[in-house]
C-alpha cells in the first residue's frame, strides 16, 4: 500500500487490469462462476457467444464443472491463459484508483466501488470481531477446490460483492454524483440478460482520500455502539462471494508463511479485489436462495427430512397442499415440491432463528444418510419447480431476508446460515471485468 493512501480501514487503492482498447467487452465479461451450476447448457451458450475472442471465460472455472472429469486440465488452461493475456498485452494496467461501477439489470440500477480489502482484517469464524466479516456460514470443505484455481495464479478476477452500512450515503454516492467528470473505462451490455454496466476511474487524490475518510467515520466505535449496541465495528460484510474471499484468505495464509516480515505488508496476495456497495442502495434487492435435493425419490426425501426435523426440533410435521413460507417466529413453514406432490414441513418452536437454518440442518443430515443424494442452491423459483417436477428430486422455496435487518443480525448474532440470501437473481450477479495482479513486482 502506498504511503499516501495508508489507512486503518483495511482498504487497498488498487491498480486494476482491463483488456486493451478494441476488445469486445460483451464477450469479455461473463457472469460469476458459481451461477447456473445445475444448468451446464448456460455455460455452453456462453462458450458459443465468446468463440475465440479474449474473454474472462478463459480465466475462470464455472462451478458447473468443479470437481468433474477434466478439472485439472481446465485449471492448467486457466493459468496458461492468464499468463498469455499478461504477456501479449491483452490486459493493461490502469492508474491507481478505485473503479466506480454502475450496473443496470432487471430494471434496477445499483452503484459500487472496486477496491482491495486487506485479508488480515477478515475472519469468517462465527463470533469474530474483525472489520471484515462473513455474513453467512462458511463451508471450509468448499475452500480447497477453489484454492487449486487461485494457487499460483498470476491474476485475480473478483465476483465478490461486499456491503457497507452507510445510511447517509457518504462513501460511494458522492462519486456517483460526479460520474460525468470521471474517466470512463468501459461501457457495455452484458450477455444473456445481464443488463448494462459502466466503469469510471476514480484516481484523483481528493476523491480517494474522501472515500477513505468516510469509511473511517463509519467505523467510529462510538457511532457503532450507538447503532448496534457493541463497540467492535464491522465495516465490511460479505454480500456475495464469501467462499471466494475465504479462498483468497487461505491462499494468503500459505503465501505469508514463505515471506519475511518485511514483505508481508505490501504483498499483492494480502489483498482481494472486491466491489463494495451500500446496503441502502435502492438497486440492491435481497433474493432468497432456494434448495433442490437430487438423487432421491420425493417420498423418501420427505420421510427422511421429517425424521431429522423431529430429532432437531420440538415438533415437526408434514402437510400436503400449497402453502406460503414462514421465515421466522415460533413456527417455520417450509414449502416443498416433488414430481408427485406439493406440501410443506411445519416446525413449531424451532431451534434456529430462521427457516433456512432449520431446513439446512435437516438437509445436511439427509445428504449424509441417502447415498448419492446431492444438494444445489438455486436462484429463481421457476428453476426450482422445473428441476423438482422432473422426478428424482425435491425442491424447497424460501423467502428473502429483510434487507434492513442484515447488518444488525450479522453484528449481533454472527454469520447467518449459509446460502440465506442472494443479491439478485442469477443474471444480476457480478460479471467479471476488472482483474488485478497477484505477483510482486
């Protein structure tokens, strides 16, 4: 971190890499790798659109192919393409600064700011009091396969969205108001119903210091205690991409052990590039993340899940017929769909605060019990219904978390149950655009 931008808010002012002039950004940008995991046909269509053009598709591993045959070869090709894009000048480094991102998708617009975050200020364990925290449970077993991609990679591409609680709109919004005066980096439509996105460089020293000072004011302990009743400030909370951020942390911990103390502070791998957004942005919408269990008949799944719900809670039963979901309170109602029936599990006096936590605990045990049973996390109720009604599966529809409760819940109760919420539908997720070097110069 350069001395003039040294700060105590865990922020690095990055030098992003973007493709050289003349690159087709429509083909360059592809959606986050953890989307459409049960729809490989989506990724085949992306491949068709991209053709032989330079694209972030060559720099990522869609999780539809994660831990599938050919994975090692795919990862090797990713790192080869990263090196090729650097060596051939396809990627060019921009001046040091933030990137102001404006994204319109699904009829709404949201604004974000690309910056680096210090992985030393992050801890995903429940009960942590670091400046950067996980907002939902981290599955440690999901890190190693992702680490295989990041280890030894010369660049990173982020699909990580991080939230700040800035009700007075002091950090990002002042830059958005002066966007017309900023240097435009890109302006493109995004493939496959991804909407439109623009990026502007924020490289003026006054603007950069304005962001850092506003973030510093947000982390003031007295302000934080007044707002949340605790003094240990949480400045950044993971919105999307928690496991990617946790993977960056794991990679840094391995690299750090090989470095002398003098090289640790400024090593590029100590930081992760993210897009920071204000939870109060009207364009941010929390969508539910649904579940589908594959590899089991509907009847067997219902019977097994009910047994585990009864073991884990005071009272649980099944009712058939379409029912609305109840997310919190003394009773959780969790609707399901199979190829034969629709119904709901109803749990009284649940052991978890949220219905998603109650359901997930039972699903985790069910997967262990039924050989070959797998779970996928789905954005979009229509996709859940389509997959579940094919047979050999059971789908669950869950409600969205209230956005206004997000920071208070994470600060006071710790990480939410994993896959509790999503910031938008799958096509509204972050598309890969900016890159950052992970190599020490």
